[in-house]
C-alpha cells in the first residue's frame, strides 16, 4: 500500500529565504507526482506535475525534483514571498491506479513572514 | 473558461441523515473525481466518474455513492451520516486524456 509522507508538517521562514519542501513515498511504481497548493478553506491548485520518466520540472520560482528509486520529491521555492504562505501537498498516481486517483500526503503548512 | 464550482459551501447535518453535494465541472471536462479531506489531512480519493459511469473507487463504503450527468455535472451522496464524515469534500474535473485535475473550492460538511 502506497504511503505518502511530508515532513515537516509546518514551516516558517522570513521573506526572501528559499523554501525546501520534502515528500517521500513508499512504492516507486508511480505514474507521476504532482505538487499542489491549498489556501485556507479553499480547493487545490496544481503547481507542477512530474512524469515518472522525468527528473525535474520548473515553473517560474518553483522547481520540483523527483528521485523515483529513493521515493523522494523536493519542491524548491526561490526567494519566498508572503503570498507563498499556504499548505503545499504532494500527490502520486500509482501505475495501476485509475487516472483520477491521487494519493496525497498530509501537507506542509508554510508561513512566510514579512 | 469557467472553473469548477461546488454547492453548497457549508452544510450541517445530524448523524443518520443523508446529504447530497454538487459539483459543476469545468467546461470541456468529461471526468470528475471526488475526494474527502479531514482536518489536517490530505485528500482521500472517493471515486471517479467518466461518461456517467463510475470507473475507479477508493476505500469508501457503499453508503458513498455518486452520479454524473450528461452535462458532466456530478453529485456525491452520503447516506447514514456518521460523525467521522465531517470533512471538506472536493471535486476535481479534467479531460480524460489529461493528467492535470482542476479542483473546486469544496463543501465543508459538519455532522453533529
């Protein structure tokens, strides 16, 4: 059974620092991994999607890496801003799972202080 | 393009009652998934519908059921509500061949 873990559960950094968020998963037979952002009481916004054959994806200040063999992904956010304050969740789609089925971690709650 | 919308935004029910939650998919999306997110946890997959048929289900009992309509809107029905059903219920829509899912804002259900 796939287990997705995100450590730490919460993180506070001053504005301008780089953020490093970690995600680990127990079963390397994944189809892809996604990073989402969730603002309080809101739905999820997709940030980056990495296919299992890829090592990383970049979008603006965001960079996500994937090491499938070790079951790890890292989301880097450069030069953090107060607007980056949110909960960040990673999710994997298993090779044998239906297209819509994602298995999520519990998230890392990020606070960027001015 | 309109986004994914859900109704109602909040709902309070008592144990044993039944509830129906609604989701309107993003234009052009023919697949919808439903997730349950308990406080402080990540979302858990309930089921997925494609062309009005359920084609994937998570570890949820049969009292969780759904419908998808020809216009690709969807309903989640939960019978015999239990206290543990209190959660944020999210729906997500996408085109069948795409990986990216677009989530609605959710319905927060409280069972007393």
